[in-house]
C-alpha cells in the first residue's frame, strides 16, 4: 500500500484499518490490539498516515508509529528515550538519543497497563512543550 494507493477521500483511520486487514494473521491482530490500547490510553489521539504507508498516532505531536515487518510489529515512540519505562517494554532502538521502540514477535504478550502508561507519558511529554494559554487577569 504505497503513496499511489491513497485517494484524497480515504482517511488515515480507514487506511490503518485496511493495512491491518491486509496484514492478517498475528501481525494484523497485534497491530489492531496495540491500536486499541493507544485509543484506550488517549481517547483524543489522532491517527495519521505518513511515509507511504506507516500508521502514526499523534496528540500535540507524534506519539508513536506502528510498523510491520515479516517477523515483528514495531511500535516506535518518537520521544521514547525521555519516557520512564519501569516495566522495560522498550526492547529496540535502545542506543538512540531520542526514539525507543517495542518489538513484538508472534506470541508475545505485552503489559497493557504499562503500555497505556507509556502512551499517556508520551502525550504529557508532547504537551509539556506546548505554549500554555495566558492566564486571565484577576479583577
């Protein structure tokens, strides 16, 4: 599903749903489950479709991407290096100065509570750099 497959009328959410269906099997199931967890953690998350076929979840900036490969579904957190990960979910891209990733292989289980906490932290991280609305003067 490359850039040429995207029509102006298709939303990112529809494209992600289509990608999950095309993947099928454990990879489709895994990406669908992680998508559900992202939405559960942040109901205001925005789905985007970037880089010729990569699902992206954003809230005041990119939270994470969802990539699929033959042996792994990879969730890359854009600012993962600055997130606390006491459950040690990050298991890939550990040497990077900014990003961190979670590689999920067939049959892997994920700590759903810890994953949702990472998503919420990523939202807070994005919002911490956002200018705050000015306070109204006291009368």
